[in-house]
C-alpha cells in the first residue's frame, strides 16, 4: 500500500501522543473529500494486523491504550477515520451515516492482505464491523468492544435527528441481519464489555427494549447506552464454543477512557486480545 510517514493535521487528533513503534498513514479519496487511516507496525510481527473501526465521536487515536500495547506485543493495526465523528475526519461525507462509514471502512480494509483475519469494532464501530465482516470472507475473528447493534433501517439515516429517531424505537435493534450473520459465522468472537454497560432498562425506570442511559449507582454516574437485550442477543447468536466474554469490573460504556485511566487494566485487556488473535 502507499503510505506516508506524517500527516499535516496532527493538531486535530484527539490524542497526539507518540506511538511505541513505527506508524504510517494511508489516505483515500472519496466523492469530494478525503479520509486518512493510521497503520501501526510492530518491530517483530507475531500476527497479521487487525483492522479497527472506532466508535462515535472517535478518531483513530481513541483506542491508543489498546492498540499501542498490541503493537508492542507484535500485532499491528490499521484504523481509519470515518466521516461524522471527529475533527480529524472533517469535512467528510455529506450527510454521513453508518452506510457511508461502512463504505469508507471497506475501502481502507482493502489495504490489508488476505492474512489479516481480525476485526476490532468499538461501540458504534462494532455495528459497522459486523456489516463489514459479512462482506469479507477472510475475517475469522471479531473483537467487539462495548458493541452497539442498530436496526438495518438506521444505517442509511444521516447522523442527527433521523438516526436518533431510528435507533430509539424499543427493540428496533433486533431488526438487524447481523445476528443472522453471526449465527452462520464460521469464526470466533470476543466480547469486551463494561460491568455497568447493558444494564436492565426496566430495573432503572426505562421502558423495555431501550437503554438504561446514565444512572447514579453507589454515588457514581454510570453510562449504559447499550440495551441489555443487545448483549444477550449477541451472545445467543454465536455458538458457545466460539464466543468469549471479557467483563471489565467498575467500568461502564466508556471503555476507552477506562483503559487510559487504568494502565494495569489496559495491560490485561491487550494481553487477552493478543491471545485471542494468536489462537489457531
């Protein structure tokens, strides 16, 4: 692939901090705009690079606490900026949506060779990763971090009021073909979930089939935007021998921040992800 050693817009990154190894950059031209991806290269490769899809309001630096540790363990990654989520991705696609994000992710994914068999999806990025995996038979491993799943109808809705309305309908997240994809998926899945994400909405005063939202528990605000039923349906959609679940205690949906604030936890999560990727 054609790469560059630097990017001029580092000041727009959410976290401009030195990588522990070599980083290169890929630029793709779309209709009227450009987007960039960052490739982290290990000194000694232990496994092919993972393709990473970030969450809402993320750029390719949000998951540094995980991706930098994987790089140090011999596992590289390619992460693209997607329209509608960060200063680094502006101006981006007009009326950006999950569908346009998927198109961008598919274009970036083409830069990895067929040895790359792992997708890492974070929050909203997990919903995109599931759609991408359905189009890429080479994908054999999915790492879904605090995963969101959205109704198929929401994927073409522009981010903003139309998207919000599409995903707020109770139980709408069940109207998605990604669950059927997982039931037929021939690979393996690792779920990384915060203890306080996916709380039962009815227990916390919300309607069934919705999220619990932000709740104050034992004096601490916890953010739980993922409906409990999403996590349960994902787990039921993958045969038991092919799914692992890593639960992070004292953590809500904000796993990226949790890893940044707790290096010892980030070490453990990176070790678990690396072990999952290295299994044959």
